[in-house]
C-alpha cells in the first residue's frame, strides 16, 4: 500500500516538472537560455495568488468546470499500472473506464470554452471535439491489441502481465501498437504536430483558445490538469510499452519508473523541435497513420501471430 | 529481436507511403534498408552463415548510406521538385493499406506451409512487395518511383533471406551489381527528365 500511495504522490508532484522539462530541452536545443525545471511550480504559485475574474456572460459552469476537469484525471491516477511488482493495484478497471474518465475531463473543458461566450472559446472547443473524436478509434484498437498480448482487459493487470511475461514472440505487433500509442499521446496532450501549447495565435491554438477567459485559481487548476493528463499518458506508455525493471528493489524500480517518464518527455521534446505544426485539416492524416498502425498491430497479432 | 526488425521494416515502409517530402522519403528508405541489413546480420549470426553476414554488411553500406546519399546529391544537383504529393488521397490510403495487408497475409497462408523457416516472414515480405508497388503507383514524379523500385528490391531481399535461409551469395552480389547499374540508368533518366521539363 505504501508504494501505491508513494507512486501516486510522486506522479502528482512530478507532473509540472515534466512539462517544464520538455520546455527546457526545447529551449536548450534552440540555443536559448533554458528555463528552470521548477517553472511549472512557479507558474502555479503565481496564479494562485492572483485575483480570479469571471466574465459577466459566464454561467455557473465556469465556477464548477475547472474542478470537474481536474477530478476525473486525479481519479485515473489511482487506476494506473503499478511501478513496482510488490505494489497494490486496481486490477479490474479496464481501458474503457480510463478513456471514459479522460473524455469526461475533456468534455468539461469544452463546456468551459463554450461558456465564456467569446468566439475563441467556441473555436477551441470545436477543434478539441474534432481531434478527440478522431483519437477514439485508434485508441480502442491499440488498447485491444495490447490487451490481447497481455491476456487481460484490465489496464493495471495488463501492465503487470506484460512485465511478468514479455511478449517477445509478438515484437512486431507490440512495436506497431507502441508507435500508434505514441501518436495518440502527442495528439491527446496537444503537443506540437497537433497543437502548439505556447502560442496564442488564433489560427493554431486549440487548448489555449478554450481557457483564454480563465484566470487566477481556476487557470492554475486547468494548467495542473493538463500536466496530470500528460503524466497519465506517459506512465501508461512507460508501463505498457517499456515493461522492465519492476522486480528490482521497490524504491529503485520507482526511481526507474520516474526515469522512464523523463525519457518519454525527452522523446516528445525531440519530436517537437524537429517537426512543424500541422495544419488543422492535416491532423486527420496523422491520426489516420495511428489508425493504420493500430489495425496493423491487431491483424499481425491475429493472422500471423508475430 | 528478428520480429522487432521486421516490424521496423514494415513500419518505415508504411510511413514512407504517407510522406510528402523527398528528403524524408529518403530517410525512411534508409531506415528501411538499415533494418534489413541488421536483420541479415542477426540471422547470419544465428545460422553461422558467413555469406549472409557479408551481404548484410554490404546492405548497410550500400543501401542504408550510399544510395540515399547519392540520390540526395542528385536531387540537389538537378534541383528536383522536393514536394511529392501522392496521387491517391491519404483518406483512401488509410483504407487501402490495411486492405492490402489483410489480403497479402491471407495470400501467403498456403505458401507458408512450404517454407521451412518462420512463415510470418514470407507474409510480411510479400505484403511489403505490394506496398512498394503502391508507393510506385501513387506518385507521378520520378524520384519517389525510384524509391518504390528500390523498396521492392528490399522486400525481395527480405524474402530471400528469411524464406530460404540465405540465397547463394553469388546471386545476392549479382543483385547488388544490378542495383548499382540501375542507379546509373536512373541518373541518366533523371537528367533526361530535367531536360524535357526545361524545354517545355
């Protein structure tokens, strides 16, 4: 139980650091003076002390939605695969529950965007709905094929099974599922080929457009929700597609787990530096590639067993 | 480990089908050949087949580095069009590629009983043969057509290495020389195309 609680606390604490780390690596590679790795904490603490202003047009939804954006994501943290083999985990929660909770959070974020009655909010919400609708089929296919390889539909149980018995006979379909899941990780978190989290240019923004009217404490909640969403996807990627080192000394394997999270963040940063942002109407092509790989993973597993 | 490299082989080929830039296409081709070369090295180590190791090394040097570099040099010198958009819309390829894969996987089923090694490799190499054909079909520019031709050769090499446990080395060297000749011919073709385009 202690490792279970510790992992969750570490993931919550590390979430802002991971996003700052991505920014730091990017600035370093662009020959800028990198920001501090604790910049995420500084931003949140600054936002909490600021005054919270709510638009006159806004209804009660603006007051409750930030909490409902954050809380499903916090709930998901309890259902993730364990970081060490001796730890407690919730075995019966399947992938549909986790995707459903993440989608619930996205739903309230979209409502929040619509509620402020500015034209930017509606624009951002419609784009977010467009992208998350395209992510769905690839997500389900990918998770199905991973569950097939792990012989279990529960996500945490699948992580444990994969660590116990690595599917070395199914490396090809495992690789395809990994590629597909990584594209989904980028699309769901609004990183560069899909959405640029750093600009406020009306042509490109998706996530920023929805939260343009949110200030102070509420903005701090939304920002931490974004970082926790990244940590959820990164830890899913780490435990489903890099399932090794769980049998070490528990504290050592938790440390290894953190290192894996940083490795995923490093990969995302490298991709962000090397690619340009896609036009919004080219995003379906990228997600189409994810669907092709997910489908390929399933049929390679079924037909060839490779 | 062999499955992993076969996975990379197919993955790079599929990504090449969606590419719209020439240099990226060359990069994917290079990675494709690199996975093939490493595969030949691993299989050669398993079978203790010296000839297969040699052909793996030649693949790494010629196909993974030499040919992409040479094609890049040519396209720079002849200032070829670097934007290559596929004729088949991406929405259609998303349906087409899985259809081809399913079709070829079942197509290879009867053949695979005759192979003494792992039957999956036959299915994957036949499907990559078809995907390279698609790569040749979906472009009108000559440069991606050449890449399609070269990937088809890669697929045949994969079929030869995995299905027969290594072709005779003489055949493989012959194929390499053919390939080099093909590149020389391609050079002439490219020059010719440039002149025709220049006249028009």
